C-alpha cells in the first residue's frame, strides 16, 4: 500500500468502534515480535493535559541528547502527528510500509475468537513498531482512553504519570471522580514510580491507594499555595503569568528550584503540566540514574509546541485554536483567554462530538463571548450544531448555525475587526478542519506540519531521525 491507501485502510477500521481490553492487542503485538518490550517507556494518562505533558517530557529528554519517540492521541492536522521521533512525524513511506506489514496479521486475527483489531490498536502497533525500528532511547506514550483497558496499557513503563482527573467519558469510565481515577490508575505498575498532578481529594486518594498497592513511590504535583503533610513527596509550582507571549512558571522540587521557566504553550494549566513533566523527569533520574541537566529541562520546556493548544494562527484579528472538549478543558481555556489576551470582542466558533457534555462546555465559554458560531465536525461522531444552543442553560449572546467548520470560521473572521479575538474550540476534530493556510500570514505558515517537523529542540541528537 502507498500512504493514502494505508490511511484509508486504517480509517476503515473505525467502523469496529472502540473495544476496551487488551487480549486481542497483545496477540497482535506478539505476532509482530512484541516491539513494545524493546522500549523504555514513560506512560502518561489523565483527563486533560496528557498530550502537553507528554510533549514536555519528550522535548526535555531530546534536549538532554536522547533519541525520543512520542506517541500522541489524538492528532489535529495530520495523522502522522501521533507518531514522532525527535519531533519529526513518521514519514509517509514508513507509515505505509508498517501498515502493509501489520495488515495480514490483523486479517488472520479477525478469523479467530479474538476478533477484529480496532483503528486505535493499529495506530498504536505502528507507533510501537516505528519506535522499536528506530531504537529510540525513550518512548513517551500517551494513553488514548482511560488507562486500565486502553491499548497502550500493555507496556512496562519506567515511570507512570496521571496528569488530571475530570468529568469526561463517564459512559465508559464511571460516574464519579473516584471511578474515573481508578480507570486512569490502572496504568500504575510495580517497579515504576508514579507522578500525578491530581489535587482533588477523592481521585487523589484512589491514586495513592493504587500506588501503595503496587509498592511504588508517588510524587504529587500541586500549586505553591497547597500544603501537604511532610511525608508526602511533593513538587510545587507557581504561576508567574505571561511575558511576551510566553507562560512563566517556577517549580520547586526536593532537588531544588527551577526559577522563571519559559513555556511557549500558553495558559496557567500548562504550568501544572510542566511541573508534572519535571517531576516525571526527576523520577526517571532518581530511579534509573538517567542524566538530564537543568539546562535540558529549561530548553526542552521552552521549545515544546503542540497543535491545537491555545495556538495563535494570526493577529488583527487574532485567530486562536484550542481543542477544549470537556468542562475542565473549557475552564482552562476561559481562564487563559482572560489572562493572556486583550480584545474588544470574543467571537466563538464552537463545535463538539458526541460523548462529551455540551451543556458544560457551552455554559463555561458562552458568557465570555459577544457572538457564537455553532458548527459541526465532519465526522460520524460529530454532534449536530443545533444541539449546542439547545443544551445551554445560560443566556446566550447572538449566534449563528453554520454546520461546515471552514464556513463557520469564514463567518466569524468576516465579522471580526482588527482588535477582536476569534476562538475555534470544542473538539480537536473541529480544530483540525480549520483551513489554517487560508488565515495565516506569510510569517506564520505551518511549515512544521508540512515538512514533518512538530518542534525542533537543541540537543546532541536533535533532528537525527535516521529514517
């Protein structure tokens, strides 16, 4: 298969839906030579922040001179964003070759009682196989859904990370924060230290219990103002605001204080994600004597970028993209908008998929807006645009219904003036359909997506992908 046929084949597996549980996936990986057993893995779960935290960890390791694989879920603009080595997306030729190699094994398994491999399982198998072929020093693996029954949970991690616990996917993960935390904590394994940014008492107690049961140390990451009993291993962070469109944060650990760290990823929530990443790096250092100097932490955090996370596409008017799809993410976006941007009017372009609570997201963001354009992603899971205003329980500003995402962005930008802020949000599927090149100025072209580069980090092996 060439690349386009490989993508079509993979997307054709969507019809089999999501199947939690790993017996089938383990059988597939065994046929492939168990590539995941060849990897040194940092495993990252959480309701929100796991993509940013995974990227922070990967860029720090790369800045320290290591060759690093990064597996993300989901992608925004390009399917190959999911599988990266040293900040470069997997080449189309390698993607097609690996899918072609795995396909016969999928077809053979489909004839057994284990049944049909899913789209996510195939993506994960391609990622593991790519990283094993590339002989990466470390692989940072982001969980897809939950943790306990997620396909990525076949790994044997060096460090397990749980970024946050919030209300999302309750139909699959449970209807209390404790139940959701139990699913996320399913990634905790013996011999692998645990780091968490969870601060709410109910889910935190669940994570503590799982860590204690596994006999592994737990590091809790909290804002500076939160005090914990002395026996608890803790990392604290303090938000220092935004300076020249860089988020600033200081982080205090048992090893010392990292002062005035600079982040390209904007929003107070990224301070927590960066602190969780530092805690994971220190856990790696302490448990396995991995050498990572402070300079690599500073450089790695500063260079980390990620599509669709408070991503500024242009100015005058400002066009902002963020994939906030649940109430916690919407609250983070709302705070970031108010803390970071100066604008006359906020015009929202808002679309969502099924499986997420539309009322919570609309009610959180609508009070900030002067106008809303409700839209719908072009995906089988796309929620009809008309559902969104109907779900709201707050007083809405004037709004339009424009089902096509490109047309909705066109409508919003058409009504915006130079000092307005247009924010496209509600789903990564919506953000991914924004015709970015249509709205970017020449100085803001997304060449990194076109050329295969997500980020470039100075380091001994930076840019060396050996494809």
